[in-house]
C-alpha cells in the first residue's frame, strides 16, 4: 500500500444510512453499518488526502485525520455534501440513502387509533447523481449493493447516474459483516477484487481510484 496515492487531493464521502423522521420518535431507515464508508475514509486519509466524511447515524469512531459531519436525513446529507464540495477532486457515495421520506414529519408523537394508517412518501434527491451532474464534477465513485444480477444493475447505475466508477457487491456477501466480496466497474470493464476485510478492500479501491484519477480530466 502506497501511502501517498491521494496526496494533495480532497475527498468527500458519504457513509451509513439516512434516517427519515415520521414523528419525533419514529422514522424510516436503511440497514447500513457504515463500516465500508468509514474504512474508505480512513484509507483515503492514509493515502494522503484531505477527507470530509458526511455520515448518517452510525455507532463508529471517526477515523484519525478525517473531518466528520453527522447528519440524519437525506436532505441534510445532500446539503452537507454540496456545502463541502468546493475544491474536491473525488466524491465517493457509500451511504445507503433512503430513496423516500415521509411527505411531512409530525411535530408531536403520533397516537395509535386502532385504524389503518397511510404514510405518504416522496422521493429523496439522488445525491450521487446530483454531484455527477454538476458543471465541473469531482471524480465520482458510487456503490451498488444488489441482491442479484450484480453486473447488469451495477453497470446500469454507472450509466444512469453518469459516474465513471461503481463498486458493486451482493448484499448477502457483505452487509453488516467485516469482510466483503466486491467488483469494480469502470470504463475499462469489470475488475473483481479478492474477498477481504473492509479495510483491505478500501485500500484496493483507493489504489484503483488513484489510477483512474491520473486519466480523469481534472
Ligand atoms: O440507486 P442506488 O441507491 O442503488 O445507488 C447507490 C449509489 O447511489 C450509492 O453510491 C449511494 O450512495 C448513491 N445514492 C445517493 N443518493 C440517493 C441514492 C443513492 O447518493 N438518494
């Protein structure tokens, strides 16, 4: 591992789940431990980058040398990311952002009535796609956690979100675990990484990323 791969670069990452409030004590969330995003933030800092980590609610310590911003909802995560992108060379979206949020969050705890209840959900912004669509985007890396057809879905996401690099994994291979099986998809095709711990994988991903940066019109 070459510690200077990202020297002089600024990297902004998202990690963890988002939490979309229904009322003061309830909400909708995704299952995400934040381990992969935190491992990547750590690997980027170790590789010499200035790192800003925008994190949803997780129970993980902040990696050494990383600036951390805690958020709850997808809207807060988007604002935190957009506010920190100035001068960024790389954006890595690792967060499991909730696709929908309640249309309105109740000010007070909703009381049960015994009746059926309907919750109206509205779509959240796609943070990764928005960053990639900026006039001068940083080099964008996305993640795709799928339960089947990884190649097709991951490559589809790469095209739909217009990002140069997607890291894909099958959820049954890694969710909440310390190690994972991932495949990198980029303009040159498909690059499976050997199964490994999330920290080792994060270093391999940083290595691959730094190789792509050289060719990216910055
Ligand atoms: O479409 P899907 O949610 O599976 O795409 C996953 C990738 O997009 C991840 O990199 C995730 O962080 C990012 N994403 C995002 N904002 C969303 C949804 C996904 O940044 N609202």
